[in-house]
């Protein structure tokens, strides 16, 4: 699961908020190896400043980790809200937790999207989502397991 910690329910113009991007996972991290990464976007403005600029880079209208930033699952930043708009601001975060084996097996992805309104702006629809990446294969295995369970349950009941 990926989280953006510190976002207000509504934001005020030209205020600086302390935020953290965080990945929570049951995938065990290795202290001496890669642990995760992220891709972060803000649509609607403001100024972003990451605490450790050697771990993060600005890229294609968003931010992502640098190599040095993959040895953790937590990044701190400040966001100064826009001072010339009362439109909502949309935050999007995609993150991955990795097990450090240099392969994609055993790693996990998740995404988080949230729009927050300005205190003087219109309300926003509830678009909060925090979705793990569940593949078609995962759904197929889940469906087959349910079918097998139902089959065995019917056989036992007969």
C-alpha cells in the first residue's frame, strides 16, 4: 500500500504542508539492498521540495526516485499550495516494494489517488483509491481456487 501522509482535508492558499510518501508492505526489505521506488504527480499546482534531493529527481511533470532513493520506502517533502487558484489539487502516487533480489518476482505495486479541495473552492468527489496491482493471473488463480473449494464442499456434503 502506498500513502501520502500529511495531506489536509482542504488546503489553504500559499501554505506549506509537510508530507511523506510511504510504502507499507509485507515484503521484507533488505537493509543493504533496494527496497522500493515511486512515481509522484500533482495536478493543480504548488511547489514541491524534497528533503533529500540526492534521492529524488523531477521527471516529466512529476517526481521519481534516484538510485540512492531506492534503499528506503519513505521520502519526505514539502508542498506549498498554489496561491492563485481555488481549484482542487489531485495527488497521484504509484509505488513499489521490492525484496532486493534484483528480479521482479516477489515485488509488489500499488497506487494512490486523492483530490483535495481548496477551503474556498468547490467540493470534490471522493476519488480516494489505494489499489494494489492485482494481475489477471492472480484473479484466475483466485477463481480456480474458489471453484475447487466449491467442488470439494459439494463432494463432502453429498
